[in-house]
């Protein structure tokens, strides 16, 4: 199965200034690094107007329009950046799920991206998300689950993947504070 990917995450909120108040479109919230949208130069706040000539007025319009495209198809997206009307062409790529980085205790972690926020129902942007757990590892025995968001390792607050990676380099054993589906949990990992 080949999953199409362009790497744009949209919100229905319309950024200001609106060039034409009769034509509203969703705003770019985030762009996946290295994606076709990233290479095409999209930026957060860009307001999507059309996709291959079809008007886009909401995220639902966007998702319906994208459903008809496949890996390798060409797209032309017309959008506003502030008061400038722009156009970008890009090719739909094949999505490969991020695998994260190994931590040394049996966890694979990554940043809390728009993709992982949607996949795991994460409601905020800080921390490092658990994207994999080695069976039988220290992390598995301690009770970690995929989708857990690591907020603290020992006494160090974790804002992103790089902070988590730095903390794991020094980690031997200790406490973690994680968010699991909106509930804060403390987990202890032994040597």
C-alpha cells in the first residue's frame, strides 16, 4: 500500500489580512520537514485558495480534494501569503512513517509533530512522543506505551526530541513524567 503525502497540515482558522473576504480558505498550520510542501516553500499562515483549480474553503474541502490524488500525481496549489496571491506546483510523494530515534532503554522517540498529534490524539506541541517500544526492554517492563508523551526525565523538562535525546545520553535509571491521553503519569525505569 502506497500512502500519498504532501506534508501540509491545515486549520480552518483564516489568517489576517484577508484579501477577499468572500473567499475564505484554510490556513497552513505546519509543514513536514523534507516534504513536497516544504520543498515548494509553503509557510505557516499561508491561506489555501485552490487545489488543481478546485476551490478550497475548509479543511474538509482540502481532504476531499486530496482523496483523488495518488503518489506521483502533480498538484498546483494557489494560496495567499499575506496580500500576495501565489502558486506552487509539487508532486505527491509516498509517505513513510517516521521511526524516531533509539534511546538505549528500548524506546523509539520523535518530536510531537502534526502527524503524531493526529495519530495519537496529542493536544499540545511540547515533549517527545514514544513511537515504538522494544519488546522485553527496560521501557516495556516499566510500562511505557506508544503515544506516551515524555514531559520530564528526572528533573529535566523535555520540550522537544533534541532535549529528550540529550537527557537519554546521561540516563541510567530514574523517573519520567509522561502524558498518556491527557493523564499525567510517573514511570520509574530501573537499570
